[in-house]
C-alpha cells in the first residue's frame, strides 16, 4: 500500500469538498461562523479555517500511519495494521456523519448522547489514535464545520488516553501482582 498516494488523493478530496462547501455557504447567506458556547458575544471561528485545518490533519495522519507502519517488519502484520487503521478511520467517519446528520435534523440531545456513547467506547478502544480523530473531524466538518467536531474529539480522546495510559496499566499491574501472589 502506498500511503503517500492515499494521502494525496485524500488531501485533494478534502480540499475540493471544503472549497465546494465554502462556495455553497458563500452563495447561500455567507460562510458560517461558530461562536464558543453558542453565544453571539463570544469569539467565533469561521468555516474558512477548514481549508487549513483539514489538509493538515490529513497530512499528519498519513505521516503518522507511515511512521507507525515502518516500525512493523513483518509484511503480514503491516497489512493487518493498515486494516485496523482504515477501520478506525472509516468507523469514526461514519459515526461522526450519523451524529452530524442527527444534529442537523434538530435532535441535538440525541447527538449529545451519541457523543457520550463514543466516550464510553473510548474506554475500550484506542480512539486517541490520529486516524480515529481525523475520521471524526472529517465526518462532522461538512455538516457543522471543522471546529465543532474538535469539541467531541477533546472529550473522547481525553477519555481514551486516560483509559489506555493510566487506568489500563494500573489494572494490568494489579492483575500481574495478583497472579504472582497465587
């Protein structure tokens, strides 16, 4: 698998879709700006930021996946790694698309509940990995702009990092200590 070719195609697709979205917004009332805490007196972030943020995220993701795959010597293990990374990306992309669609249809409480479900899933799956993050951000970017999905990312990445790098090692250490004592 040529990760650079995939990266380039994905970056082109992201830029084209973002330009189409911004053009459509410009022609239909102006490019959306999202204010912090949805308060008009708070600073706002424009959807124009998507032209910078989304390609950078795609590039960082491809670079990270390429780096991690180079650490794997066995070709079969490397292919398995690519499959897991692709599933993580596509899974979070689909979840984010579903959540954004639900939110856009006016069911914000259901969308918020889905975010809590994602946070629960993050306890068990490594959703802190960049391929999951970029999948979630890309899925939400075309409905709510690229900035709003970052709020969700902060929640589930924090939960996932805490679970996998703080809680899991403590549980494993306790479990190993129990096994040694028996």
